[in-house]
């Protein structure tokens, strides 16, 4: 990416757009899976009121947290450049 105020190329802007889309979609999926795993039994089965409310509240509390953590982790990885700048070269002095 361009450093310190330089203009980004169209390819760099496209990469950022794709990464943001990936971050959001994967975060929605992860949050939905977690909510289904935690609150699913409360929605599918007849449970005591306390257990049902506890599972629903836990799902509603954990799902947004997982969403935020997933988005941030993907975008931080993009920002720090997880990919080497020269494909095939892993050492900085190659």
C-alpha cells in the first residue's frame, strides 16, 4: 500500500474493498454460527425458563463480540500486510 498520504492505485483500492467485504461476511457467518450453537437449544427444545433466558442472553452477548473481533482481526491483518511483498521470498534480506 502507498505510504504516508500517497495515492492508492485501483488495484490497492480493490484489495481493500474485497478485504472489507470478506471481513464483514465472515464475521456475520461466525456470529450466526456462534449464536446458533449457544442459543439454538433454547430455540429448538423446551427448556426451563431460566436456562432458556440464560442461553438466549449469552448468545445475544457473544455474537456481537465475535463479530467485532473477527472484523478487527481481518482488517488488522490487512493493515500489517500478512502477505510477503515478494511472493516466494520469506526472509526480509532475500
